[in-house]
């Protein structure tokens, strides 16, 4: 029968939670999520130790005037009774972890769980929610990058994800990873497009190198932008998954920041599409990415 997974950056808003429970999906891979509203249920966001970096991080940040390390998180959310979900508790980036843990090297960047469909139609697999968190330059460095960079976070994610890969043959693994990476696919932006294209490409190349197939979404499985981004190739199959501040779905300056990957072999039973038509976009500035995991 298969199961349905939804990847979505919800920007710590409340309404997306209500939209999720109306979708009849089985699992959500969320980014920038806060706690769900009290009127939403029945869902399960897993133990705090699986998504909140405060549960494992030290108190090194105390006394700096910060209220918290972070206030929104990637989450793996159980949405239906058709699946069992076993969350991996986060721990510091060490090799010495237990079977129910994952070593995490970036705060607020990754959450992982094992998903088991109850009807046996799909074999269990690892589901990973990824968020390419913006990281600023070191104070000693002069920079014009006001938001910082996100690819440094994504490279940390790939390193953490690699812990679930133990053989050279990718077909021995069943891993699905999706989320908002905050990088472009197939082109560069900023003042030096060639520089940024090379940096962004290194992320996708690294995923391929560890046996994770790029699953899009790509056209025709989603609407493309009315106007391509500066530097985006004419033959690009990118679809829009995000609209910039002050914009709306269907206007200009809509770009793709959200992607899905699956381990080679497992990817053959997976289809990915963006729910990005104007009338189906949803209440976040990111659209929902729907991932169907079929039998096999």
C-alpha cells in the first residue's frame, strides 16, 4: 500500500500543524518547528531528546545573554497509526553512541527516526529531517554575507547522516532524507555566481558520493517559476518551493530551497512532488513536498 511522507518548513507557525493532520499523511519531516498547538492531535513529535539540542548540549552558551541556543527545530512527526516511529535521541558528536542515539554536530539541523509501516507493505527505513541553518562568518572576518551561509550546516548534516551508512553498496541501506537546505540547485547566486555554484554543487556531489540519490522535486513534479532566478540555466528543472519576504506564491522571485534524497536502490520505490500550485501552497512561505514510499 505504501506510506506518505511530507517535508515542510513551517517557520514555527501554528496553522501548518492543522493542515498536516488534514492531509492523511503518515509521517512529517518538519523544519523550523515549534511545539504543536494544543488543539492538534493525535500526533506524536517524539521525545524532546530526539529534536531539542538543549537536551544534549553543554551550558557553554550560558551567560552570553541568550535565552536559548535555538527556538525551532527539525522534527520527525508521526501523523497516523499506520506506522511505528522510533526516534533516535541526539547526542554530542562522538563515536561512542548507543543504538537509540545519533551523534549531532550542528544545533537545530537534523532529526532522525526509524519508520516501520504496520501492514508490512514497506520495509522499515530511516527518515531524516534536514535544515540548512544559516551560519555567520567568524567575527575576525570581514564579510558582506549578512545572513551567513547555509552550506556549512548542510555539510555537517551529511556527516551526521553518514553514520547510517556502513557498507560501500548503497542498496544495503534504506534512508530517506528531506528538508530545507537553503541552497540553490544547479546555479550560483550572490555577487560571484560561479563561486556559489561550486559550493552548492559540492553538497549534491557529496550526497551522490555516499550513495544518496537526488530525488528533487523537479519538473514535471511541481510548478516551475514564472521567471528563472538570475544565473539559473534555461534547461533547469527546478520547481518553486519558497517565496521571498513580501512576495506570495505565483509571483516573481520564487525559488527552490527544499530537496529530498534517498539511498540508491531504495530510491526506486520513491516518488517526490511539490504541492506548489498557488491554491495548494499552504500557510508557510515554503510549500509542502510530498514523498510517496511505495512497496518494495
